[in-house]
C-alpha cells in the first residue's frame, strides 16, 4: 500500500513546484545564460543552457494532462 499523501490528490488539482536558478557564464566561456531547474517534490535536477531543455524537463515532470482538465 502506498501512503504517499500526493496520491490522495486528484490529478486535476495537483500542482508542481520548481526552483530555477539562472546565471551568466564567464565571458571567456561566451557569457551565455545557464541554469539549473529542480522539481521540488522529487528533487530531480537538470542543468541547462537552452530554454527548450528547461521546458522539456518541466513538461516531462508534469506528465500528460488529466482527462478532466482538457480545454473545451
């Protein structure tokens, strides 16, 4: 039996919390913006140099939308 309280929350009501840190790399490294994103609940972390990588990580953490939250 799984006693995780998150399992008691209906999918339509679940939210996800992420922390995102951004910084400029050194000018010698091109001065690009880099980042770190962490899914707070799972602790999973990625480091990224491109927004698409951060978006893909967050989208994967969200999972597919619940049937009752589909746009009308």
